[in-house]
C-alpha cells in the first residue's frame, strides 16, 4: 500500500518541478520531501527520478507514476465525498425537482424535520445526482430507466393560459396552442420544461421573461399580458406561491389548454434501494396532488 503523503509529494513535484517548491507547497522541509521520494522509489522498486548535479527530474516511469498518483488521489477524494454524502442522506432526505409544480405541493405539506427541499430547479442529469447520493428523491417529467432506479407517478400538471376577459379567445371553454399564435406573454424565467413546451408549441409568440418575482407581479398587475398557470395553482396559498402570478383582483379568464403537449406526467425518481425510506413522502405528495 502506498501512503498518501508520498503520492501527494510526487504529484506536487510533477507540478512544480523542484524539491524546494514541493516542500513549500506542502509546508514541510526539503529533506522531508527528499526522504519521501526515496521511500516511494524503494516501495515501488523502480527509478522515478533522474538525478543530475543541481538538477532533479522525473524519468518516463516517474511521469507515469505521477499521473497514476493523481488519479488515485482524485479517486480517493471522490470516494470520501460519496461516503459523506451517503451518510448525510441516511440522516436526511434531500429532495430536488426539475420543474416548479412539486415545490408548491411540498411547500404545502407538513414535512418531517429530516426532509430538506432544494428550491432551485435542477438542470444536471438526475440519474447522476441520485447515484452520487446528492439527492434522495428528484421529481421530474420523465421516468428513469435502469435496474438501480425506481420511478412513481405522483400526478399530472396541466397548463392553462390566463387571458384578458375582453379578448375574443377568452370566450371558450378550452384553447389550443395554435389559437395563441402571435400573442405576447409574460413568463417567469424559471419554469423548467414548460419553457421549452410553450416556445415550441405556440407559433410566432413573444415571451417576456422575468427573473424577479416582484417585477413579474408588477407587470401582471398593471398590464394585460397573458400568462400561464397550471392545475397546481388552485392549491397554493397566495403568500406561499413563489412562481405563479398574483391573481387577486385579476380580470383575466383562465382557460385550460387542450393540446396533449399541455399535460406533463410528474414522477418521483429515486434509487430502488431507498424505496422504504422515501415511500411515505411520495405517498404524501401523491395524496396532495390535484386531479
């Protein structure tokens, strides 16, 4: 077994090129580094250094050894991080989501103290986040495949548009994306996959994206731009609603969008080995999800 401090000395020497710089970076004396490099050569049974008067350099074998040492140290650090993350998740449930709807449900639930919810929408590959134990459950609009994962549908999120009641499109029970062509909409930036849906499905529309909720509410209040909501809107108290527009005293008419693309199935994704731990939470979300 090669000791870590010897690998660190070799990697640092490969980076700095001198014993003095290596010693300075590692906060040890130069003789300590010299003894360490001699010990590493002895442990490996190979020559790592070309020793010339006033000059020390790595042999080709030494260069390979430095690359391998770098990989070993990185792998060890990653393993330690995974162990710490796994241990943390054994004590808490880390919950994430790729779209806002599940956040509103979670905000309205009496969650146990060991549940932590990330309110920033995830954009990284969720299978990696679960495998690395960064999250215990991730809500998404698609299921994960593979023997290591399990997915359960918790409900559907259905898109609607809120139109000024004097617009001719507002006088109907449902509406299609095509019927919204050429309109301008005010939209919050962080709406997950819904952003791609509306941009793809509504021909020649303009979307006025707003990063700040306060600015969004002000524009919604004083201008007649249409905006989007979903079936989740009805269960969210106004003060808890962090993404949907303020609808108090709003003269707009909410009309469901009838296209198939205006409905997303929402899934809870998790490692199969975590099923027993996460099932109560998933049951809570499913029971709360509106029809």
